[in-house]
C-alpha cells in the first residue's frame, strides 16, 4: 500500500472506532483486527503503519472527534510528513479545504476538568497516555522469579511487586511454556500490588466480589497457598466463564465461581453474611487509570455513566460490609484516578461507616490519598489505581 492509501485506511478505521465509542460498540483492537482480516492484501508493514497512525491519533484527542478525518488531521497538523499525504491521490485522503481544522489536542475530555484526584497534575495526565509496559506476575504455586527469568531472559524484575517481571512490548507470552504451564500470568504491576494489599492468608475465606475473568482471584489463591476458600463472583457471565480454564492452568483448587444477577447480589450472597475474612471489591469504574492500554475509552465515558458507576461503587461497599466477619477486612479498589471514584468514595464510606477502622495499605509505592493510596503511571510506572483497606468492628 502507498503511504497515502495507508493514511486513508487509518481514517476509515478511526471512523469505525469513533462510531463504536459513541454507540457502545466493540473496542478499538477488535475493530482493527476485523478490518485487517477483511483486507488480506495489507502486508505486515502496512498493518503496523496503519495501527500506529490510528493509536497516535486516538491518544492525542481527549474529546471524541467528529470523524476519523478530523482525528487524523489534528495529528497531521503537528507532523508535516503526514500532512503531505492529504493529496487526493488514488486511494488517499482528499486535500485539505480552506478553514478545515483537525481535532484539538488534549489528554482528557473537557468535562472531566477538576474531577481528577488532587495528586494528578498535567504531567500525570500526560503519563496516562504513554504506552503501557507488558508485565507478568509469577505464580507462587508453580515456582519463583528465578524460573520465570530463565524462561524470559529479556525480562527485568519490577521495582515494586516482588512477583513481577517486565518485558518489551509485544513479547510473545502465550507461546511460551512458562505461560502454558501456569508459571506466569499477564498482569500489570499495579494489579499485583492490589492483590498483595489484601493480606490474604492460608485458610481464609475470601470473597472477590467483582472477579471478572479472575486475574486477582488467581493472585489471591497463590498468596493463600491454595488453602482456604475463595468465592469469585460477578454479574458478567462471559467474563466469569473464562475463569475455569485459567484456574486449571494456574493449579488453583480453592475457587468457587458464582454468577450474580445485577441488583440481587445481596440475596445471592446471603450464605456468606458475617463469615468472610476478607472481601475484595475491585469495582466497576471509569477505567481512567488504564488509558495507556485503552485510550479510546476516554471517548466512551459520559457524565451519566460516571454517575451510575459512582452509585454502584457505593452500593457494593455497603453490600460488602454485611459479608465481613467481625475483625475481618474490606479492600476497595478502582483502576481510576478520579477523585469521586477513589479518595472521595473512600471518605464517604468512612463517614457513613464510622465504626470501620481505616488502616494502612501494605504495599510499596503509591501516595497517600485520603483513607487510601493512589498508584499512577507517572509516579509508580503502573496503571492508575486507588486502594483503601478497612477492618470491621469486633
């Protein structure tokens, strides 16, 4: 493909991604994969060039552009080598008309101004859009870091998590014997730290209230040395259905998956009231802390959606208090750097549940943020996470 044709392909992909973000359609990576599957003529260099162009345009636009052309034109206005490709050549983009402007550059949607945690300044916002590293968690049930380092000699150990390795972006993980045998799992260092913050111990009864596909469930089981019981629950059937295969590969034997009906979690967990040593709420959230991995999610978030998420987080926190035994622990986490989902949510919980004791979050890294700690890409090199921990009254 000629460079101009590649540029037009990027515009077409951006049109699809913008429409999907507006209409709650598929994620950008799925749209891109399908696009190239239908266009076998595009070679590996073409695909790499187009994908890079698409994500560069996505990362620079905090607000959702009106069109793919506007998104890419904004990038082209900063790079003359791209600007010259708007030349109306065969299969290329039309020439730029008088007064035509590209999308404005910004790190975040304008309506989010003033809603980030006070620790998140402009430099922190910029770091949220850098390329994310590829992190692995070593599964203690299968071995240690020395064995994992032998399997991935190009890896380096992470600075905060004692279980982490960091590899070059794009490293083939699932082709390795270390992954197939369950020695390693792909997991951001921040998620590893969150699991360690729980303080799960052998013999505990643990409830992972929003388990999803089970990444933190697996980490908790390893910390518990496969002794005790973990209830992994979620309302998303498709995500929870991926857990059994992961459990088998990791050698985990202590997990029970339980699908909840949305809004009826209390009834479905009635048998656990007052019994759990630990309840983890890795709550549904805006995902602002994961913009490095999914920058187009900025275009999906709306004020109404954020309001619903904040209300759901508060409801899950109150639900969890019923499940924790006297003296047990509740850990709340969101992959968000917004004040109302992190620090503000934790402070509100501490006010309405004043008998619950807010305690230190036992992890390396992060900074104090109200009752919890905030991890960010700019400060810690991890995804953005807020974590808080309370002990139930005895």
